[in-house]
């Protein structure tokens, strides 16, 4: 889906988005391009190809130590469930999401509220899995002198999708209408 705001000169695209200019290609599930400033923001399963070299990234991840995950499983499940339900509610009922935006930004300016929702809605994640390629990319950004092991580290050692997988297997995501 594409939307262009002529006033702000902002193009918003969601779905399987591909933007190519010169030898650069950006692939993402959501992309916002400000044609006035040239700023481009890509979110959710982002892949950047520069001269044939693929670069992957991650939008947002939550971190916790292994001992916390082990000792607070109910809290972790509650957090994931709340986040998933919030995404479903915000996408299904924009009015409720806009009320929250107004409340927490302390604004009554309906234009600001509406534009905030329209800007951020494409970025609310619909898959809570951490991807190894995204972690691998993040490891690649670390300074080799400070973190010499990062370049050869196994990305799978840095995340655990067990909680998300268990919620998926239990039918929780399906039951709340979380698209997959």
C-alpha cells in the first residue's frame, strides 16, 4: 500500500516494499521517504543492498539476561502477550491508539495525533521473532578492536525465540487476530 502526502511530500509504503536508486536497493515491510529532505526510514525486516552487498537490520528488540528469563517466565509471557494485543488493538481500532497517543504526548492537537498515528502505524511489528541475520548485521557493526570475537560469533547464541514460539504454538497469536 502506498500513500503520498503532497503537503509534507512524504511517501509511506507498506507491504513488500522495494526502493531502488543507483546501485542501492532497500527492501522492507514499511518505508517512509521524505522527498523534501531526502530522508528515508525503513522498518521491519529491512534489507539494504549496496552494489550487490546485502545488509540486514532489526527494528526493535527487547533484551533480558538468561537468568531473568528463567526466573520470570510468567512476566515474559505477560509482556509479549500485552505487546501483541497492543499491536492488534492499535491496528484494528485507530481511535483507541490515537487516544493513547494524545494522553502520553500530552497533546490535544488532532492533526498531530492523526499524523503521529499514520506515521508510526506501519512500523508496529507483526512478528516478534528475532532473526539471526539481523543479529549478525548488528554484530558486524561492532568495533573489531574492542570486540574481536564478534565477527565470527554465532548469531544464534545471542537470542532465544522460545517464548514467541510457545505463544505461536499455543494459538495465542491466532486467537487475538495477530496476522502471520
